[in-house]
C-alpha cells in the first residue's frame, strides 16, 4: 500500500506542476489583455468601480501587476506552498469579486480584461464569462493542491 500511495503522490505532484504552468500561462494571457486594454481609450475604464470605488483603469493596472508577479513566481519560484497560496488567494479574490457583482446584481459591464471585447470583436458578455472561467480555474487549481496535500498528510499519519 505504501508504494501505491507514493506512486500516486508523485503522479499528482507532476499533475500539479502542469496545472501551475497552465495557470501561469492564463495569468500571462490576462496580463497581456489588460496591458493592451489599458492603453486603448475606452470611456468605461474611467468610470468608478461599484465595489471598490476606484476607477476601473486603476483596478485593472493593479490586478495586471499582481497577475504578472504571480505568473512569474509560478514559473520560476521554488516554494510549492507559496505557489499554492498565491494561486488560491488570487483566484478566490477574483471569484469573490465576480460573486459580489452577482450578489448585488451589478449588471454593468465589468472590464475585467481591459477593453479586450472592443478590439477582439467578441461581445462583452462572452469576455466576462471568460474572465470568470479563468478566475474559477485559478481558484480551483490552488485548492486542488491543498486537497492533495491534506489527503497525503492524513494518509501519512494513518501509516505512522
């Protein structure tokens, strides 16, 4: 049984590394979209965000920088616990933001990916769904690693 658990753990760790790289690619993708969207003149970006009260442009710049830092650490960082924490916190923040907008029925457009809908040619609702899906993926990938660690810590204690 010990060999089976060790084998599964090694495979799950490899799977998590793949998930971390995918998450980093998603973060770099959203960073680029936001970076391009910041410099496009869209009146919506100058409006205040209904949750934070800051201009959308300010929030987009802050989240883009945060996404870049997390993506870089996911690629070059060594501390797996910190990678997991960063993914979980960033993803939960994005999910909480979208959830708060839904809870308070804030149907106004969310420029979560800058003004990507204007220059990509997709509708705003599709871009919003993509942004929410990315937030859920980030949140889920961080929590996936936490669940793996919890399971194997419990199984190690049971063997001891």
